[in-house]
């Protein structure tokens, strides 16, 4: 299986192409071509992700992608519309679980454990992930996505309330269920023009010239999005906690990351290596990045049967993800089959099986 990384120059060309053509992402490593759902051995392509593949005659002019870039064939892959799962609805919360658990993960669970309902006091409900140490400290911290532990992880800390309830406010909107205090989250940078007056003036001047000469292209200054590789937050538990997912011990499990987004057909997760780069290490699990073809599994109150799994399709993807309050270019993330649903945000994922490729 190819894991050769696309060079910086080619990646910059690819990013510009994706933005111009309205695609939803690309892969930062070369991939083998897929024909009729089968891998064609010995092939080397650039993978571009689109919301929906259309017949050529239905494409608008600006949507037409080239067949190759720098002499390397382009493979267009349909993945749906990437977004964080929508707020939980009564229908979501009322879904029946096939396996009856001795403890209701949507109720008050003490000690708190991974997989149960949780959420900032200003949201509905997500999933509590596992526990981490911060570098240089022995303090145990609870975790989930930034958009689960905050009201809006695209906004700075002064706009966030720190109270995190278990269960999340959707299930019981009761301040007495305070379980965690927000400590840190990775504030994501949305797609927007730069606030630098010099660069904006330069861009405006170029766009005036373009209009004069009736050119269609326009210049926009984009801010740095290099930190958009994890949707992750930690908080200090103020109640008891335990290292398991309700009835399932996680000792010996290998943690690969956290679900944070998806579409009608895929799940997207942030990688454990990118979380650890910020100085956070799992307390009990072995951290390991998943590989293409690995099966991963997770537990969440939202899943039928409480448990779900899928096969990893890429570990080097970049997606434009809709956060509701803005789109975010999430870099160096992984994705695979469908498991992301309203309420599964924050679900910790563990390595399940070997590779099929």
C-alpha cells in the first residue's frame, strides 16, 4: 500500500485546485487507483474528495477537475458533505439500543466513563472520550471534541462557559449534573479573509485590476490553518471517574483517535499522534495511529447496541468541514466508514483488527 507523501509544491497546487473547483478535500499521500471498488495494484494517483460525483454533462465549468496534475493521475472520490454531526433531536435520543446495558449512558453516570452523554452547558450532547495526562503533570483530565466541551470551538476562550454536564443538557439540562470544568481546547481557525490591512489592501488592488481586464479570478488572503488538525478539548473532572466504557474495560486497548465529523457515508477522526503533539497522553491506553485497512471500534450512547466499527480508508486526508458557524479546513485527519451520527462527537476509537490490504 502506498504511503508516499505528496511534496510541498504539489500539495500547494492541489489545495488551490480543490478550492477553485469546489471540492471538499484531498489526500496528502499518493494512493492506488480504485476501480469497481477494488484496488488496482501498482497504480499511483492523487485522490481528490468531492461531495458527489456527477456525469460530465452535469458539471458546471468551474467544477471540472483535470485528469492529472504534474503528470500524476487524479482519482475523484465521493465522500458526501463533511460536517460536524448536527445537534441531537428527539428522534436521535429515542433510538432503541439492541443491547440492554445495566447502566443508562444517557443518564447520570458516576463515576464518569467513556462513551456516556456529555456536553458543555450551552450545547445539546456529545460523547465523553477517554482520559489524558498533560505533559509534565499527573493530573487526570477528561476529554472530548472541542465542539462538545465548548459552545463554539471556533471562538476564543472568553466566549466560552466552562461548565460541562454529564449527561449532556439535551438529556438532563440540570446544573447539578456538573461533572467537568473546561481547561483547554484547540481553537479552530475558520475559512475567512485575513485581518491584515496590508495584505487585504494588496488583494483589493489586484482584484480591481482583474475587473478592469474582465478576468474572473479573484484574490483572497487566507489565514494560517496549520493548527486545524485536532478537534479536541480537555477538562478537570469534579466527580469520580473510571477508565472504562461502561461495561467494557479498556486496559490493553490501542487508542487511535476521536470522531469529530462525518457525512452520510463516512466518519472523520482526529489522530492520536496529533493530540500527543499538543502534550496530551492517554492515561491507560496505548496510543497508536491507525493504518489504511485497519478496523477501528468505539462506544457511544448514540450508537445502536452502544458499539460501532468501521474500516479506515485514509490517514492523511484534508477536509473542508462545516461547523455551522463557519467552515474549517481540517488537516492531516483520518476517515473511514459510516459511524458518525448526531451525538457521537468525541467517541474514542480503538484498534480492532488487522489490515485487509
